């Protein structure tokens, strides 16, 4: 099971207010009988609800939110890209002279964020 990936999927669905059905695209063991398949379905839903609780904890964690703010910091110079595709925006982006050294020097604390995510999922945070 891909625990972190499933967690982030559930967090996304909950954060955006997705109102469709919620389930994992998975299947029980091939050798499972009817009752075991039903147990599998109950387990999938329980897992979803556990991830939903962990997502709320993740979203309420001040240190995690500070790391996300640092990672996603933006000076606004690319805000024109959030309006959707346009030929003008594409042309402007193609003409941009990126400061690769400056971009590379920027601190992106993904490893700390990953560890805190792991701690939340294991219940040690």
C-alpha cells in the first residue's frame, strides 16, 4: 500500500470539498470469498476515514503549514499563469529569462515536510 500517496490523495479530496463518491480503486485478494470482500470494502472505508482525520491534523499543524508557506512562497511574478492557458501567457513564459542560480539557491525544506508527514501518519506527532 502506498500510504503517503493515499494520504495526500485523501487530503486533496477533502481540502477541495470533493462531493463525489470516496473510495480506493483497489480489490480484495483473488482468493477472497464474499464475506472477505465485504471486509475488504469496510477496511478501505476505514482507511479513508483515518486518512481524513490525519489530513485535518496535518492542516492544523503550525510547523507543517509554515513549511508549506516557505515552499510555496511566490513573489507574484508568475501570477499571470494561474488564470488558465492563453497564447499570450505561453509566449510571455517562453520569453522569461529565469534566474536559475537564484531559483536553485532557494531553500525548499521538502525533507523536513516529508518527515513531519510521516510522523503524523504514524501518530507520533
